[in-house]
């Protein structure tokens, strides 16, 4: 089978996979063909060494590296960023920026924040009202409205992104919420940094690009980002993260985690896991745990797997996959990577 025929079959079997994930997988196989040809091999020989495209697809699917129905969908960002290009970085002549504030005394159970390109900071305070502060040319640049128990801050206007000269200018926004309030917080951010430090709130954040720092003791944290570095700290019960590119750094106690990424380093530090899944394409995965409990399953197509149980100075190295039972605890750890290294360390 020639290279073209082989890759055509790959395209067919992976047709319903996440295109960003499949792009990285296909690139890895194209590299195999290129390297093999440089080494003097025939295309048919390389194809035979790589194996049946259908079997490869089923293996990736079984390992959880690809999913035909992804939990998250960040494809909305792709078209926007392609259209924005360099236009988004252009600057127009601005008037002097001013600080503006607004208090929301009404009872609010959910906040929705939409950011076209400014930084977001969320904190708790001891007041009973929600306080919003932002830096802008004029007070109307940041839409704020309440509808029943819903508070909406900002808006997403694609025309503003494609025509920066017409866009309202907001540099940053700070939102202060009552300490005892457990309202849900939903954020859509096309670009800009998000810094969230709250006590009892569930967070859902979908971002295009920027730096994300989340500290919370709420029940769940859901982060879906295209191009972002993500840091999560706290004691959430559930953490779900999906990124296309950027480093992921999680430090939690006993959360259930589901982490998916294409490229960038993944580092997780925790006491013990209830359920832990980490899937990547080219990322190195480093897991540090105080207690190695339950069952572990790890696989890497071309990376290295190392386990340090802290018993001796020796670090055990494995082949492409391992499956071990560390204890009778009903916990499971599942890690997989196409080309990255996987390491587990006992703290």
C-alpha cells in the first residue's frame, strides 16, 4: 500500500474524530513515512510496519485517545481565530481609560460573563451585593444586566473582533461576589486572562486563548480552552479540562478528573484519586500522588512510562503499556499518550 492510499484510509476511519486530535495523530504517521523513506525503505514496507489503519483507529478509540463524541467542543474558536488573524492585534487611537463601578443588590443565582479580549478577575468579599469594577473609555462599554436570578456581564460580538476600530474597549473587569454565595459562574472568553479565586462556586470556563488560574472549593470546575495555560488549585469534587495547546497544572486533594489535551505538559499533584483519566497526543504526563491506590492503566505509543513507588531509589521503566493493581481500593487511573512520556511518582 502506498503512502497516499494509507493516509486516505486513515482519513476515512478517523472521519468522525475530533479534527484537532486527528491532525496530530496523522502528522505522527506522516513523520513515520518521511523518516522511513529517508532511511531507504519503500512506502509499502513502511505501511506494513505501521499496521492496518482500521486496527490503529480501534486501538486509539479503545485507549480513549480519540472520542467520536467529545465531551467538550471548542471548534467555535477555530473559525473565529482564523478570521481574526492579525486584525485582532491592531490598535486604534483610544481616549483615556477610566475606572467604573456598579453594585448589584438583587439576589443572583448564576453569573454569565462574556469577554471579547479583556482580563477577568473574580474574588469573594464580605458584602451582600455583587460589585463590578472595570477599566474602560466609558461606562457603557461593558454591558451589565440582570434577568430574574441571572446576571449577565459583557457580550460576544464577532463584528467587534473583525473590526477592532469599532470595538468597545474594556481593559479588565473585576467581579466581587459574597463569600457565602454558591452561585454558578459561567465564562466565555475569546482572549484575555482569567484569574478566579472563590470559595463555594462551580465554575464553567470556555476560553480561546490566555492564561487561566482557578482556585475554588466548589463542587466542579469545567475548563474548555483552545490555546491556554491552565492552573487549577483547590478541593473540587470534579475537574474536567480540555485544551488544544498549552500546559495543564492541577494541584487538588481527591478530585475526580478528566483531562484531555493535544500538546503541552500535563502535571497533576494530589493526595489520592477517585477516578482519574488523562489523555494526550504529544504531551508529557506527570502524576504525583501521596497514596498510590486502586488500579492503574497507562499506554504510550512512542513515549516512555516510568513508575516511582518511593520504595527504593530504583525507578521502574515499562514498555508501551502497563496495567497494575496497587490496592483493593475502588479507584482507577487511566493515562494515555501518543508520543509523550508518562511518569508516576509517590510523594
